[in-house]
């Protein structure tokens, strides 16, 4: 069974193992806690994730951001993040949602299902009429994940596609 769960202390051990192995930066999704020790994950990383979701102790220029893990049965296969609203840098940058699927699980529909579940969560969090996403031009698999979830490419620059997905019931 595939499900999406918010970062939480009850799943600390598996969350730590997953986050520790995520690259520092892959396809634009950054991970400040790559290689983190268990102690630092428990005392710094996870508490930061939980505070960020509540909008507390945010770094300058950040907006509240909820961290989710995508689970297949009892194994974490991905991480998804929802930025609660857009500031100017997000409006022209990374957008509302960022995600990562671990390499062994790519090409199995995990990204598509994970984004579908994340969009369900985003509908109750994000106030804007559309969910903004950005994807590197050299990442067609991720673009297909977005298009499979109702996305449409609205523009591109030299490195990225900018994708919008309707946010039902917002601004209408």
C-alpha cells in the first residue's frame, strides 16, 4: 500500500535513514541534511521540519513548508514538500511542491502517485488558484509526473519548465 505521511517523531528511524541518503541537491531539490547523524537528525533536522510546517523559526525569506514521506508498505520511497504559499522567489522559482523519489523506486509510478497524494494535501493548505511547480528541462520523467497529475507547461527558461496544476475551489 502506498501512502503519504507527514514527518513525525514516531517514524524517526526510517525518516533519518532516508534523509541521510538523499543527495544534497538533485534536480533542484536540496537536502541540507545529507549524511546527517542520527543524533543530529533527532535533535535538529526533524524538529526543524516540524517547526517549518508551523511557520516557526523559518530562515529569512522562507515560507512555511510541510515535509511528507511517501511510503510503500513499511518502506519510505520518497519525500514531498509543500510550501504553503508563494513569496516572490517561489513564484519565479521552485514553486509550491518539491519532491524526490529514491533511485530504486523510479520508473514504477511512485512519483505520479506521490504527487497525486501531495496535491490532495495541498488543496487544503495552498491558497492560490493554481499549484506552481518547476522542473529541469533535462528531467522529462518528472515533467511527465506533473503532466499526469493535470499539469500544464505555462512557460520555460533556459533551464526549466514552469508547470501549473489547478487547485480546486481556490479563488473561484
